[in-house]
């Protein structure tokens, strides 16, 4: 489905969407990107994450779980030094010639023209809340020192002052405090704006890296305004059929059965892997009617064993089977023997995945999967 690079900002939408309390609290750009990445991972052999200007540290938290859980379906690419240097130089040259362009795009994230329903504003808010801490640990800081001169020029500050702020954001405890407090200070605003400009420039860098690698790049929509407007040969888009979209919607929405952020990512990874294993038996092509596409997706989800209930519920069902056995045998056996029977039944229940089977029977029903296939931003989840 996808030949080329996918930028990490697109892949990260999976992590960000699961930081929401409910699917309807997401917003269109975030939800759509999460569905596209999910559909791609189900259907494609692998996706290659676009390279960074500098070698990254290991990912952590929910994003680390995402990358580790889907190896080798998701691979991080490292460019040769010569190609990296060339792409950085091209990015710097472009930034030097397009300061006003960068300032204009930055204002859509943070300026007076921003409105509450502005997708760029929502993107920035989600990243500050749920990505900044992990970003600083993975990249070493909140923005790229390689582009310090170009970022400083865009923000109309001295390079030395900007590098002092860069140094502050190498401290993960400092970043964690920023995320919690979001102080109404010039320092915070400069760090925030430097993060945005750096993210935009990385999008430009990805384009040059793809050009040097003679491949294509799938860029996040927030980077669209600063990319080559007429270089469609280097740009790709994810073509998702209506069947794939419904199936991806089920995979994403079902992960909200878990309450904890990492547990949601883990459930999503589990379901994506199950769907990948069964994809050869699925017909995920575009259907002439939406109703047919939706039903095909529901059937595929049931066939693949998509889990729509929490692991806690599964464990409780296993424990319930053991408790019931212990209670029944207590009338005829010594209490210690009764406890032994209960323990044995719990082990047998776990081994045979009895709790999982009961959970699937009661919660992965066609009506439940139908509802999950339609959940998303602004939609009522129902019961």
C-alpha cells in the first residue's frame, strides 16, 4: 500500500488519540491519521519511518510500546552521513529564504488567527500534553539544534538565547514541569514556537531525505503548507478503501476498552497483529456500498479475533471460574483441597483462555462491532 517514508508525526497520532478519554474527544485530523496508519499496518508489509536529522534515542512510553510491539512492520530509517548532511544543508537554505513563510505558518498554530476549532492548534495542544516529554527524551531536546540559526531568525531572537532554551529542554524534568504548568511566560512561548518551527523544518528535511533516497514521503497534514507545492512526484498519500477504514475504525475504537494509556496501545497492537495474520483471508477492497464495506469489516474483525474488552475483565472471568469451582467443591472437600481445586481451575482457565472466550462471546458481538466501526470525533458512543 505504501512505498516510501512515513513521517513519525503521522505514526504518533496513534499514541495521541489513545491519550483521549473517549473517541469522540479526538478531532478529525488526528482520528483520520490514526485510521490511515492503522489501515496501512494491517494491509502493508511494513512502513518505514522517515529519518531524523540526528540519530534518535530509543522511544519510550506508549510510543516505545507501539514501535517495539510492531517490529518489523515498523522500521526506523537512518540515512548515510553524506545524505543527512546534504538534506540538512538544503533545509537550512530553504529556511533562510522563507522566513516570512515560516512565520505565517507558525501563526496558524499560536497566533491571533488561531481559533478553538483550528486543527493546527489542536495538534500543538495534544503534543504538548502527551508527546513533549517523550519527544525530549527521544530527540535529546524539544527542538533541533541543527536548525538553531534558522529557528532563531524565524522567532526574531538571538541564536545564543535560543540555544540556552534548547539546553533547558534537554532536561526531561524541566520539560515535564512545562507540560504540567504551561506558564504564561515569554520563555514558554519561545520554546513552544521553536518546537513548532523545528517540526515544520523536519518536514522539509524529510522531503529532501526522500529525494536523496529516490523514494517518496507521506507527510503529516500540519506540514503541508511548507512542503513543495508542485513536487507531487515526491509525495504520496494513503489510499484507504471504505472496507479498510471501517476495519481500522474497529481496531482503534476497540482499544478504548482499556482505561490506561499504555494498555490501550497494547490492545491496539494486539488487534493489529491479529488482523495482519488474517489479512490474506480478508477481502478489504473498496465496496460499491458502504453497508457492504461495513459488514465485511465486521466479519473480518470477528474472524481475526479482535478483542473489544479489557484485559482486567478477562482476568476477572478467569478468576470467577476458579472461585466458582472452589465454592462448589467446598461442600464436599476439605477447605485446603477446595483451594487447590480452585487454583487448578484458574490455571486451566488461563491456559485455555476461557476468560477470553467468554469476553469475546459477550462483547465482540456484531452489534458491538457495528458501533465501534462508526465511533470517532464528535460522535455519540452509546452503550
